[in-house]
């Protein structure tokens, strides 16, 4: 009697309606019936998306997923013949077919914003190329030109095998020919790296593609970085032809071990082609500026230029005359980096129109033999810019002890009795004396960096670099102690 009773209880339990769980309550809370919202759930996220049509209840979707597949009725169908044509099956309707993936339901604008965050962190490649292979919606989002503002182009490495290198070159050429018109219409920053002489065919076509792109999209360009080689002349020629009239940043650099190719860049033509330049950097280059010619009018200058960097570690042909042609119309210059430019003299710098210079770098690195050449004129620099200079680099310059004393004495008295703005001073390898150094430290309370390496006139133990206010003050105490009478 007990067994039939227990079976009857189990049948009644199956027939009774199932109690609502907490999960069902949350589903109804997020998307109540008739609200026009559709719920999509995965292992790591929950999306609530608007749905124009009525959405199927969750119970129906769960039943559709859990329902076992029914085998086709009747005997097992034979394989169709190779020549037989199968009739296309009609596409399932949204009411009866399976739901589309959540990636297809995300609006295109939202997907583009998500891609924009990833591109800002890691760059467009290789993420956009891989994302375009996921589905059509992702391909449409990854092809938006707004995501391709920053691009780095690099040819294949020469260390690859010959067969692999040829295939990589062909693939790169095909990619460039396709990317230029379809993705780079809003390009703002272009970087060319790893240009080697072993892949000259790639560089030739790449430079040609870049030139054609600059001619088309040049008015939108604001920043351009180039690694100089023999193939860069075509790109520089396009810049001189006013293809980028709104360019603000131009940097041309080369490897320290591969700077034997001279750069012939006319000053006046660059001023006419890029009149809005704010930053100009020619790094590690053997620049041979062309003379203007007899009776030639001076160029328009760079009225918006704020930074000029001509730093080089080897031979440099920049003279006072070339620097005057570059900066005769740049009153807003803030940073002037002439490290390695041994032909520049203080007299040539005094004639520059800029009055608010904040950083001046005149260091000569690796040229200790120049200390034997007596130089004069350093007071001309400090007397002109002592009220605005924040960083001064005179490393390796052969100014005499008296000349440096007069130059640094300009920081002792500033207009209005205010403290000098100097916070970094590099006197490495100069003839500066202990009294001069102690006077500068006492008059510049904001000095945070002081380099006294290889200064032959200083006592032993103090010829080093001092970083931070505490170390600089310690140097001052040591100098005062060593100079006091025993």
C-alpha cells in the first residue's frame, strides 16, 4: 500500500506548478514582459538590449536550447550524387529560428567606441585586422577611418629567408595599396620605422605610396615622423611642395650608426611648404643646408615655431648663418637644442628674435679635445635669457674660468628681485670654479639638477651629478667647507 501511495505523491508533485526561483525573479526584474527589451546572457556578461519586435520568453529559449535533436523519420537518407543540386533551404524566421549572437545586436556606434578605447591603448594593428575577421558587423566597425588616426609602417625584416622575404614584400605592397585609400583617409600620425637598405624595393614602393597619400590627405596631416634614408627624399620633396600646409610636428631622425647619407633640405622651401610648424626635429642627421643664392629674399620663417632640435652626435654643418635663416621669424621659440653643433657661437645666438627661451642645450658630447680651444661669449647667453631659462646645458664647451663666472653671475640678480627660474644646469667638462658653483646654487633655490662631472677645477669627490634639492644643497655645503680657511 505504501508503494502505490508514494507513486501517487510523485505524480502530483510533477503536475504541480514549479515554484519561481530567484533567478527567474531577476530576469523578470530586468526585462518585464511587454517592456520591449531583450535579454542576452553569456558566461561573463549580461546584456539588456532594446528589441523592436516581441521577444520570446526565457522559458521558450531555454526549452529550445535543451530540446534534443530528433533524428529524421524513415530510413537513413542516402548521400546525394555529386552532380545533384540541392534546393536551398528557406532562412528561418526570427520567431522560429535561433537568436542571433550578441555581437550582431550591439549598435555600430557602441562597437566603434569600444574599438576606439582598445586602439588608443595598443594601436590599430594588429587588433583591427583580427577583429575584422570575426563577423560582418565587426568588419564594418573596424573599417571606420576614425579608428586609423595613428599608423606605424614597417617593412619586413631582412633576417628572414629569401623566399619568405619576397612573399612578405609582396604582401606588404598589396596591403599598402589597399590601406591607403580605404583606411587612411583620416590619418593624423604616421611613423615609418626599421627602414633598411636590404629591402630597397619595399622602401621605394612604400615611399611612393606615402607620397601619393600625402598629396591626397596632406591637408589633414598634423604630425609626421620619418626615419631618414635615401628613399625619404621623395617624401620630403612632397612636403616642400606644400602638400601638408597645416603640419605642426615634423621629426626626421636616423640611426646613430647609419647617418652617412647627407640631408639636403632647403630652409626657405620648408618654410613655404610648412608655414604652421610648431616642432621641428632633425635628429642625428648630417644636414647640408643649401645656400639661399645671391640676392635671394629671406624666407617667411616659422612664426609658430616653439621647439627646434638639431642635436647630432657627429659632424654637424649648422652655422650661425643657417640658424639665423631658420629662426629669423620665430619669436615664440621655447626650446632650442643644438647639442653637437660646434659651429654655433654665442654671438650668433644673441641675434635671435626669441626673448622667452626656456631650454637651451649647447652641449658637446664626446669632444673633450675642444676644451683646449679657448672660447668667449657665454655671458651673452645668460644676460639675454636669465629671467626665463629653466634648463641650461654647456657641457664640453671651452669657455674660460672668467668667462663662465661672468655668465653665471647673471643669475645672481634678476629683474624685480625675484628668484631665477633655473632648475637644471649641466656644466660637465667645463672650467667652472668652486666659487662660481656655490654662487649659482645660493642664488637659484629651485635648482634640482647639477652636473659637475669631469670639471677639472673642482676638488675631488665633488665631480659628479647631483639630483634633487637635498643633493644640491649638500654640494653647496661641501664647497663652502672646502673653500673656508683651515
